[in-house]
C-alpha cells in the first residue's frame, strides 16, 4: 500500500469511527444500539431495539452506517418535506460511497426486521444524519437511478428526530419504523400489529389489532399463500 493509499485508508477509518460514535450517541434516547463486531462484514453494523421512555419495545431494526465527507459538487440536495408521511426533509445524495453491494442487498431481504442505511455527512464542523429505508417494495437497488433519492434528514444538531413533531409525537423516524415493521411482516405473509402507543407514536389506530388495507393490497399474495398453508391446521384444531 502506497503512502497516499495508506493515508486515504486511515482517513476513511477515522471518519467511520467518528460517524458510528455519533450515530450511537444520537439515537441513545430512543434506541438501544447493539454493535455487530467481528472480522467479517455481514452487511449490518447495528441491531437496535426501540425504547420508549424507560421501556424497551419489541420493535427491532438493523442499521448500516456509512460516513462520507461533503464536497461542493455533491452536497446533499434538498427536495421537499414529506408532508402527511414522516414530515421530515427529503434529500438526494449523489455519493458513490453510499452504494450497497448486491450481496448485502440480498442479505437484508432475508432479515425479519426493517433495515436502514444511515448516511452521516461529516463537514468537519458538524454532522448531518440521513436515513434511507430498505423495506420490500420501497427499496431501490444501488444501480437504480432512484437509489440516491429518498434520504431523510433525521437530526437537528445532537437531537434525533424520533418524532417530527415532538410535542404531538407524530411523524419522524418512529413513523417510518412503525410502517416498515408492518410492511416486513406483511411481506412474510403475516398480519402483525403492534400498538404504536407502545413506541410513543401518537398516530395510527390505538387498538390491539388493525389492518392497513393499502399495505395489505401490496402483499396480499404473500398473506394468502400463508393463510392457505395453515388453513387445514386451523380447520382441524380450531373447529
């Protein structure tokens, strides 16, 4: 390794350590981050458990953290505020360091939890944190022209935007995490529901069971296949 290559490697390593440390600090009031340590890169850096107040919840999610330096040619480009969705600022980030390998992409789809790419922009003076959702149907492969879109800014300095409206506790990362949890279960053929109030999220039905019809329509083939497989068992043991 040449001196130039070594210096580049060292700088990237330092930036990565800094980015991961900031990520852990940022989400610590709302999640327990468990770092995946080891010699082999399995495609995720953390498994996180959502926490509301002092109560861990059953909501888990996986994270890969990528830290990149800002350049004048490739600044994150503001697109819009996603009103009526997470109410966060959406950005486009054209940076090749954020690409995900196909084998990693395939591995993520085997997991039974939502997966997020956290892109941390290091300006040298401050850190801006964005996340991209990796959920069936929403996911764009790295080679897709849309891959660099739909990054959501999720920090205001050292504040994690768990909720876009912290007073009403609506929107924000919590909204997307809840919907993505529903999506992942539907994509596996299961109709699952966790009361969003257990996450602190003050939107969506406050009851034990609910079905999101628009999401069900997307995954109904998977749900129907699962239902057909267990129907004989139910008829035998539950009638």
